[in-house]
């Protein structure tokens, strides 16, 4: 009896140590934080417009998982390849000067290790600003079945530009303080990615954000920081604030109102007194994505919801055409 008890105890302790070891290994990053923010200059040929009108797109690309994003369902490589082709074909046709992405994968098991940023940059984007916000050896989500878990993940926010990115800052927004430690160890960093872009002798400040989705109080705190950053730059420079704000004006205590209520700030794709919906892409019912700009320095020429991207992501992208005043 004593031997059986010792065997059971040894087995349980071994399993405990294995679990603890797995936890620390899985939640550890693969790369150093010093590499999370970088400007990349590619060799891909591009054609810059000589016009005075420029175009910019914001797109939560949902790592090209379409409507399977965050669901415990098998997603084939064919699905990702087809979604990538849809995105490439549409961007080739639109030919925007700048694209800002959220939820884009650089080397993740869940998206078959395709560097999505690099594949899109091949369309002719010489300058890339990369900000990693998720770097884990193994991500145990979705929880069940285990075969559906994301595994190794490297993901973030990206700015692709035909014009030179001269500076790039990665601002980590405050985390949800109510998350238990074991959950927080695997949680995504929410970022404000701030790029300085030189366009025909002018300096454009672009702030690309992905704000908290699941906890309203954290979202409110993060939005206070985002608004402060926007105000810091918009009084002096042409400034565009865009991304996935995870807030619809119809929500109770909607945090997006803190920007909608600002003076001298334009809201692209605000049509006939209504905000076209961006989420979800199959049956859009919420406006979560926005392009804001300071009207003292920037004039919007046109703006539209890009329905032609279909369900390559669970979000729909927005485009704004603008010129400097």
C-alpha cells in the first residue's frame, strides 16, 4: 500500500512539474522585445503617384482566417491561400499609398507560417513598419479540442507605405488588470503604432491602433491614452488615427465617443449621417473600425467601405483618399 501511495504521489508531482514547465515554456516569447518594433526597407519595385491626392486603408485582416477567426474549427491552408489571393487582387486594383493592418501574422502555426506582411508588401511597398504584439511559443487557444489550438504565434500590427517611414514607435497600452495571471501570460498586447511618413516634403503622423475587445473599463483607459497621443500630434502635424477600436457608437457607454466628440477631427466613411458597418464581414452589424484625421491639416476627398474584400477577414476594410491643406 505504501509503495502504491509513493508511486501515485511521484506520478502526480511529475505531472505537476511537467505542467509548470509547459506553462513557462509556452508563455515565453521566441524573440526579444527589442526586435518587436522595426522599420523594414524592401527591394520590391513600386510606382509612386505624382498626384496630390493620396489613399490610405485600414484593415483588421484577422490573420486571413475569414469567419473562422477565434473559432475552434479546422481551417485549411486552402482557405488561407484563397483569402490571401482575394486580398492581393483587391489591393493590386486599389493600389493604396499606405495600408495599416491589425491582426496580421508574420510566422504563426495557425496561418501555416506565411509572412502575410511580406506577401502583401510584394505588391510594391518599399517601406514597412512592423510592431509585434503577440509572441508565444505555444498559445493554448481555443481551449478544446487541443488539435485546434493556435500553437506557436508571431503576430502584430503593420504599416505598409510607398513613402519613406522615417520613425516608428510602439506604444503598449495598459493591460486588463482583472485578468488572472495564467490568462494574462498568454494575452495579446494592445498597441498604438506611431509612424512618421515623409510624403512629398510633408510629414504625416499615422497612429495605427488595436484597442481592447473584451473588457470595457480597460478599453476606456486605453482610449484615454489613444486620444492623448492623437491630441499630442494633431495640433502640429497632419495626423491620421485609424485601426480597430472595438467600439460602436450604439454600445452602452461607447468609448469611441471620446474621439467622435473632438473638435476639428474628421471621420472618414461617415455617409449620409450613418456609419457603414465593418463587423462582421458576413453580416455587418457593428462599426468597429475607423479613420480619423485632423481637419486643420488634411482634407478628405473620398472615403468608402471596401465590401469587395468579402470574408477574407471577419472585418471589412475602410479607405480614405485625402490631400494636405
